[in-house]
């Protein structure tokens, strides 16, 4: 237990912390380790920047342009004319 | 009679069929609102020939698929062509879809392949505003950078600059395409590592490595910009 407590956080654990999912035992190490805390803060800052990324919409009429080239199947195994 | 999505996923024998007698469920038997149905149900209906189900799949995924491709290739018109190609491939191949996998994973796999194939063919990732990410010297980076002052921007380019001109998007553009795809699937689409591995056909450890390296590079690019 002591040995585990002394281990620095892995990238996975830092990610868990940034997402609020890190277990209490490893959070204890984080609270006592300035090196891990600095790395974790850097990671959280990046997460916040990435979280600002939004989605874009294609030009209007996109669905119609797609559907014009889609073959609708029929139960008999063919396609609608 | 109450129409449920579960019923629509597996229409009963003897359900009303279209006037053409082709066995397709008639319009009056279809639910009017598909928005609450699961992807699996929508796909099942699409396989049975319901055009509304195809349109619902496009409605659900046009923005996420277009956004992923747009951030990969950084060209709106090209992204639209590749997104269209993705949907046509997915919808025309709907019968081959294996429902053991998430539909979203399947469509993102095809979208990502379309983008990566294009980048490999055209090496578009070198068309960065800041020069090629593979440039060995500042001179080489300058030589491969887009010089915006050289000519007037078209309206479409102005839209692209507005949409993708933020610091984080510019930093993402500098990543290797493989890192870029992993970062976008993880941080924009919110996929778990295991799902990203499935979408990209990569071992789980490789995905973790790419995301870890990708985030390190992003931090470095963002810090460089601030200095």
C-alpha cells in the first residue's frame, strides 16, 4: 500500500483525475506530490480547451444530396426504383 | 393502436403494406417521430426499406461525421464531399452492417478511413497555416506554410479561417493524422479508448499511446503560441 502510494500517477490516472474519476487512494498521492499535481493541472487545462471544440454543420441540403444517391432496399432483396 | 419503436424494429407479420404490394410497411404504420428510437432500431427499419429511417441516420450523424472529417482535412468543400461519400457508402451498405457493433463506431470508421485515405493521397496535412508538421527547420516550415497575404481569401476560406482558426484547432491541425483522429474521437466525440481502438482498427495500447503523445504535442503547440 505504501509503495503504491509513493508511485507517481500514470497518464491514465491523471486523465481519471481530470475527469473527476480518480480513486481516493491515488488522490492522496496527488495531494502530496507537487510533480504529479503540476502534471495533472496541465492536463486539466488542456481538457478544458478541448472541451470548447464544437461541431460544424455541412451546407444546407446535405441530406437531400446524400439521399439522391442512396438505394432503398426492398424486402424481396432488390432496391426501390 | 399504439406504435412503439420496438414494434417498428420487428414489424409483425401481416402488417399493412404499401399499395405496391412490395411488402414494405405502409406509411400509416410507421411512427411519425423517429428521434427517440435507438440507432439499432433505426438501422433495422432502414434495412426494411424505410426512407425515413435513412434520413434519420443522416440527421443524427451529419454534424459529427462532417466535423470529424472537416477537422481532419481542414477544407469545407472537401469535407462535405468526403462526408457525403461516407454516408452513401454506409447507407448503401446498410445490409452488411453487423448489429454486434455500435452503428456510430461503424460510421466513424468509414468517415475516418475516407479522411485518412485522402490525406495520404494528397498529403493535405502539409497545407497548414503554419507549415508542414514534418518540417525540419524554420525555413522549411515557412516554405510549406500557406501565405494568407499572398492573395485575397475566398468567402469559403474566410468561413474556414473563422471556424478552424482558434488556437486549439490550429494546434490539432499540426498533429499527425493518426493522433488527430484519436484526439477528436476521444475529446470531441467522447469515445472510450476501447471504442476508438475498434473504430481505428488499432491495438488498445497504440490508441493510448497516440492520445498521450497527441495531448503532449497539443500542450507544446499551445505553449509555443503563448510565448
